[in-house]
C-alpha cells in the first residue's frame, strides 16, 4: 500500500496536479505547511545558507523568550539602504548583537538563533504582514512553541506584550510564505502560492534525510 501511495504522490507531483492543488488551497489557509524545500532566493536576495547563521559564537545566550524580547527592545530598526548602503543584506546574528541595529530579517534571525540554542521548537518565517492601520508588506518573524502553546515573535514591535503574542491572536495579520526550522531545514507555506512568483516555483517534496 505504501508503494502505491508513493507512486501516486510521484505521479501527482510529476503531472503538476499536486502543484495546482497547493495553489487552489492557498486562499483557504495560507498557514498550511508543506515539506517542500524552497530555494534561498524565496526568502529574499540577502538570504544565505541558514546553517551559517547558526555557526560562529554569539556573545549572548538568552534562555527565555522574554529575555530575548527585552534585548530586542534595546535595538534600533534601520533599513539596509541606510545602515549598510545595500538593497538587502542579512546580518549574521553575531554581528547584529554588536551593532544592535537592522531590519526585520536581522531582528528575526537573531531571535530565531537564540530560541534554537535554548532548545525551543522554533521557525524563522518570511511572508507578508497586514496589521490593521499599517502598510501591507513583506516581513520576517519567528514562531516558537512551549508547553502552553504556539507564539509569534515579531522583533520590530516596541513592547514585550506586542512582540510576543499567542499565534491564534495574530494569525490573520500574518501570511507566511517560507520558513526554516531550528535544524536548518527549509519548507513552504500555502501563502507562497498567493504570489505570482510563488506559483511560478515548481517545487518538489523534500526527500527524507
């Protein structure tokens, strides 16, 4: 039976049926996750190998989400064009905590690494943010899970209460597209298929490592 299922899955992928199904389901639930590995360019032009962001020692090792949020409150938001004179450059977490300045990817990458080192089930996510009263745009944030549930950490918010919120409370204001877990494995969300460039990516399920 497993061989039959595997063959059917392969046929659906090869024929494009599975791809069309993912596109069709994108409007119903952008948070649906697929174990499909997107290319680094899907995260943004400044993205590099995520295992590299986990390498090199950082000065800080903060073991709780609250402590991570308190550190981020001491950091200043700055666009890459103003900080580095580049269109898109992702700071390594070790560099970010020295300069304490960067854009949403830099805030999120640092928080993601801190949560990973503290053994949280955590995901770095890039997608769209559509908070009421704000301009809809591409954004990066972090998901993490503890014994009480799943939370979204948006590092550029300016209070701990707004930075860390239960995912069900803010789920409708965020539209994930691509993510990477604490072990560096990349995946996609149905939200990717709401974008024309995302629908153009013909991705296949990740092989078991």
